[in-house]
């Protein structure tokens, strides 16, 4: 395949996850480190599938920052867009799913290094060499990272990259729900490919009925492909000319963390290989089947990065 570079922009951090299931953060006897951050996961997903990927973001010049930079390197993701802040520390999150089903989050961000990336620090040459520019995290919340985010999008677009967006809504991160909606919608009409989850669709439309009409109410003229992921029910796709759904694979799910990022990474690999799938329903359905397989495999192991599949793992699930 004559692939091209996928550049992913945004946050990379470490989630601390309790060593036992179903406890509150205060009750946790200990934590394990789970490196992540949606755009970084997508970059690693692309690389593990054999694609070419780079990550742009900022880390603290500390133990955790060095650990994350090493993970990118080990996974073959180009790190020439990575910068280190001299003062602020790497972003950390403590995350748990309590026995009552509620998620609890606690963040180290006051501010963390990822939010301090400036427009001047962007590696513009790297951005201009992207075939696909993918973004989507809380880097819109505060300056200077917000300006860096907007500039990177602009430069990528001018250089002819396809823009891909996943809002990755994690409400506790935003000051308020209305601000989250406003910030997401402020860049909504820029991307050519957008992936949302069913929950995000509900949140963004304010409509509990997440049907085709709800999805189409988010359509904009630059958009070529809108995807709605539905967990164990697969995904729905919308283009200007056709829409439909593709079923999920049945697997032994143990942890869904990273499934959406795995899905996006897989799809972007396919798009970089063959742009025409955005206009060809049969090819698009093939690509989404592959993306569903990658998402499914990612749910069969704990954590996000360790659970991202290779191409041969994905193909063996498809051909089973
Ligand atoms: P997000 O992580 O963005 O919420 P989803 O949880 O919907 O996204 O997962 C993305 C994709 O991963 C789904 O469209 C589906 O193909 C696959 N997937 C997720 N959960 C499961 C599951 N329990 N069984 C099989 N496939 C799954």
C-alpha cells in the first residue's frame, strides 16, 4: 500500500487505575499506570497496524513524561512533534468505575504540561507533511494550547491534509456542559471525518433519540463522513450520498478502554491507503468492518495501548 502520514494532535497522559475493580478512588488499595490520551492512542493504533504515525503534544520534563515519550518510540510513532515543558508536570488522571456504576475522575492539571503547548512550538513541517491530521481532546479548553490547536488545524488544512475529529467528551474535564458543547461545536464544521459515540451524539444534539435524523442534524458542508460508534452494536455511517450500519464482532470483552481510538486508528489507516473509500459504499463498509474488528479486539484485554491490535490479529478475527 502507498500509505501516508497520520499526524495526531492533543493530549498524552497517564491514567492511574485501581488494582481492584469496583471501588471508589478513596477505597483503592493501589493503582496501576495506564498510559493513554485519545490522540496518542490513535497514533499508536495506526503504527501497530503498520501505518505511519506522528504525535504532536507536550509532556512534562519528568519521569512520567519520559515514560510516555519512550512508549511512543517503542511503538514506532514519530516523536519529532513532541515538546517538553521545563516547569509544568505531565498530565495525570486517577480514574475508577465504582461498584454503583459511576465513574470517578481526579486530575492533575493546574495546569499540566499538555495545556501549555504554544503555537510557536508547533512543528509546522511535520504538520504540512500529514495526509491525515487527527485531533480531539481537551486541548481546546485553555490557552495557549487552544491557539496551538487552532493553528495546527489551519496549517494542516492549507497543506491539503484530511482533517479527522473525535470530540472525546469527558465531561468532568470541562468547566461546564454548556462550555463543552460550545467548544466542540466551535470546531465542528472544519473536519471532513468525524467520529462520535452514541453518548456524544445524545449530548451534542440534546436529543435522547439518537436516530438518523439526530445524526444528520449535525451534518455540515465540509463533512465527508460522520461515524457514530455503538459499542457492542457496531457503528453507523453517514455520507452525503449514503448511510447505513456495520455490525460489531462478538468477543470476550473485559475492558472497553481505547476501543474508540482503536476504531479510529484503523479507519484512518484505510483512508490514508485509499481516499476513494469515502465515496464508495462497498469499500467504506469493508474499512468499517476492519475498524470494528480492531475496536472489538481492544476490548478483550485490559488497558488501551497494550490492547491495540496488529493487522494480522484483526484479519484473523475477520476471517474466523
Ligand atoms: P468509544 O470508545 O468511542 O465510546 P465504542 O465503545 O462505541 O467507542 O467502541 C468503538 C468500536 O469498538 C465500536 O464501534 C465497536 O466496533 C467496537 N466495540 C466496542 N465495544 C465492543 C464490544 N463490547 N464488543 C464488540 N465490539 C466492541
